[in-house]
């Protein structure tokens, strides 16, 4: 294994945890050979520095705290090269403990209050709807919340 590849990988991991896919891409951009990358990834995985399951769970907790919806979180994890099965399992573990509608209602109310009072209520609802959908919340939950919003 190239000590330079491992050193570069550890520098990337020092900044923040990364998925295996992300790390491979970073090392590829740095100009390391596919063999060096694979050897480095295998070594770091075996030593516990790389773990896609732990990364996925951590990412989900972090993004839910922001708060973002599951659709957006799933998209981000796919972009980071996480296996869809790993994503599905991690989301299933977390979904029961999060009341999405409460989160959406809280965000909707805060966004509603930040909009100008003189703005037409229909436009306000449209802006809140767009905001919540961009954050990755389920359209059904968003529409239920918007019906309650005044």
C-alpha cells in the first residue's frame, strides 16, 4: 500500500467522516492508481476508519437535526456512494423515532412568520410549500401541514 495514499486518506477523514465512495473519489482526483485506492480503502475499512453503515447513521442524525426531510437525505447519501440497501436499513431504524409532521409544522410556522405580512396568503403558502419541498419533506406531510397553517 502506498503510504502517500493512506496519508491522504487519513487527512480527508480528519476533516470529517466520509463514505467509502467519497474517499475513493477524493483519492482518484488526487491522482492515485486504482490499486493504491483499493488497497488503502481495504486497510482503512479493516482498521475501522471507514464504515459506510456508521457513516450513514451519523449523516442521517446530522441532517435530521438541521432539519431536512428523508427524500433529501436519501439523495445526499446516494450522491456519496452509499449502497441503497444500507440507506434503506438506516432510514428504517430512524423513521419511527421522528415525527415528521411536527418537524414540518414547526418549520412551516417559522417560515410563514418570516414572510411579509402584506404578502397574499396564497403566495405565502406557495413559498412555504416550495421551501419545505426543497428541504426534502414528503409532499403529503407538507400539504397536510399547509392546510392547518394560517
